[in-house]
C-alpha cells in the first residue's frame, strides 16, 4: 500500500461542544447509521473465491446491500462476497479501514474522495477490466459514470454504485393543518422559508436542512443553489453567494426560529414522528422514511433561489478494487459488474432511494420506471437528474480536513459564535495553511 497520512477527525468533538449532541455524518445512509450492524453473511469454508466488501450502510441500508450480495452469491458459485460495516461514513473508510494492513477486496469510496483514493490507496482501476473485457457501458448513464473518473487523466478508477441527490421530504398532513396545499411543495429557498414559518409553532418545527452530511455535500448544494461554487481552480465558498447560503440557515434558526439546531438523527426522528414539517436531506432515505412515517409523505426536488439553475451534487459512492491477486481482483470485478448492472442497481435503488445508474432501468417498461409509477415519492431525484453536478473533490493536501474545517465553522455560525462571513473566511484561512 502506498504511503498514507492518517487524519484524526476532530469534528465530532467540536460538534458535541457546540450543539450538545453527536453529529452523525452519513449521505450516506443517514440516521440508520446509528442502528445495529445488519446480519452478517457467513462465507463457505471451501469452494468459491471469497471476498470482503467494506461499506458504510447500517440498519435497513445495510440489509439492502446484504440482499444485493446474497442475490449475487445465489446466482453463481465461483465468487462468494461477505460484507463488513465501517462506521464513520466515507471518512471512516479512509481514516480507519484503508489504514489497516489487511485491506478489504472491495470498498465503497465517497464520490468526493476519488482523488484521495487514487493517490493514496493501492487499487486496480476498473478501467483495466472494462478495456480487457471490452465491456459495453452504453446502458450506464454517461453523466454518472464520470463520478468514477479522475479529472486528471480521465481514467475510470471506481464504478459508480450508489447515487443520491438532496430532496425535500414534507408532511402532507401538517401542510393541510397549516393551510398549505400538500400538492404544491415549495420550489425556492424563499418559499421554503415562508412555508417553514407557517408550519412552526410551540410544538412543531418547520424545516431542517441536513447540513452535517459527509463531505459538505449539503453546503455545496446550498452554495451552488444561490449561484456560487464551492471551488474551481481556487476555493470559492467564502464568496457573497456562499455567505448568503450560510446566512440563510442562520436566519432559519435564529430569526425565524423555524429550524431546530439539532443533529441529523434527531431531525430525522422528529420528522417521522410528525414534529417537523420539512426534512431536506438525501434521496437515499426515501424507503426508510416511507417505512417509518405514520403520515402521508411528499417529496420534491431541491429548491433554487429562483434566479440560478438548480445544481445538486451527486452523493453516494463508487466501488473500488484493492490490489491483491489476479484471481481476487477478477472476482471483485464480477461482483461490481452485477452490483452496477440494471438488475443490481434497481434492486438496491428500490430498497433505499439511491438512484439507479442504468438508463434502461428508468426507460419506459424498465424496472425502476414501473416502481416509480407505483411509488411516486421516488420520482423527485429523477426530476432533477439533469441538474446533477460532481461532488467536489478537495485537494490532496487537504483530504478529509476539507470536511472537518468547513463543517466546524458552519457549526460556529449556526450557534452564533461567528458571523457567516467570518466562519467562511476562517475556513479558507485554515485550509490555505494546508494547501500551500
């Protein structure tokens, strides 16, 4: 394994001191990451090539992944895959699992950490198998396929597997009680703010933006939604657009008192128990929210500022193969082919809310198209399909510190310890000390 630098993430300590609760960062798979690990798949002692897949999906998401793995194991007898849950989301994969002497054969890497993985982990680029097998990728959505490619050399290093976008979840019953049309969800940030004011009262909160998600995913969506950028050739998050985006959250909490300053898991719980009108978070939670809510749930695309086009970062992960033996590497590719095929991706998408990467699956008559027709809440992420942009990959010098530093200062702003401008400027100053 190439030389790797271990980064100790301090954001949990900062979050606890500022908010009085533990922040859990997963686009992860959300509040279910706090649940117990899913049932372990026990491999046979002899026979097929055995592989370990390291992943971040706990609870129902882990069971969805295990069901996918079981289906692969059932359909053939040459490869047998077992799963290993890694806590701490994509940062946990990088800072813990990939620091071990014995690496997993396959692992999930967040889309925002492709550059880090490419430069620090001994992997076999999947491009090698695509070319050797002359694999037809015409059914794979070309835009989503880019999430596995390096922006440096255009080579395909990981195979995009789980894709999510931020969407609005809303309680239709609470909308009716507040005099809002449950069939007309908000479409702009201002409308979200106005709806939240009407929904909030002594026992109810109006809205919660899931700002703590891994890799500053939600902050990227907000900043780009206000017409800004996280970065291009330089950091841009401390622009006037970035300040407006962060101040928007501050105002929801302190001026309007319509957004609670609580953890992701607490907000999730309040929403499913009917104490929160709108929950703006990852589409990966659709199935979980539908299964646990006792009211009619509506979903809608992520809002815009009404002036700039919607830009939503594609969250989720790609599957990577670590270097081992030719036999194991080839076996890992067989599993990845199945997991990212129309059959595999639809199976996982229907059980979660992650988007399928297969064009045929969402075409007329496809497995996902039929499922959406019967389950309309799954439509929202596909309504903004053309608005998906790449999840920002921080410079190698920063690695996971990019998330730690910006998230820390966002929390300072949300608690009133810093102004929005100072929080962003301080983030830039601290990042610049690493990125020289």
